[in-house]
């Protein structure tokens, strides 16, 4: 991951290493990773849609790409929630 963050993203490697060696930064990154994993994030990008009061669990993870997102948004506009999306 460090290779990607530094080399591919063009970050200043000295500044990156200094920042990542700070225990507070390391703790914040770990907490974010854990929160993502607990929410079903398996990689990036990951997209969640909040359908608000229309569903018991208002956050739905979109895993099927743009077509699924369009279906979810259309269903939400019609006051419906896709069964497949709720099953996630």
C-alpha cells in the first residue's frame, strides 16, 4: 500500500513516512480501515447510498456498478427498495 500511495500517487515520500510514523496518524488510519471493513468495504472505490427512512437499514452498498445504482435510485424515487439491495 505504501508503494501505491507514494509512488503511484506522487506523494512526497519523506513527508508521507514522517506522517505515517506518528502514532496518532497510524491509529486514525487503522480506525478508518476497521470502520470500512465493518461496513462492508472490500476495496476502492466503494459506494454506499443512503435511502433514508424508506428502509430499516438506510445504507445500501452498490456492488453492481452504474446499472445497479440507477435501479436503486429509481426504486427509491418510486418509494420502493430493491429486494436485492436490501439483502446486502
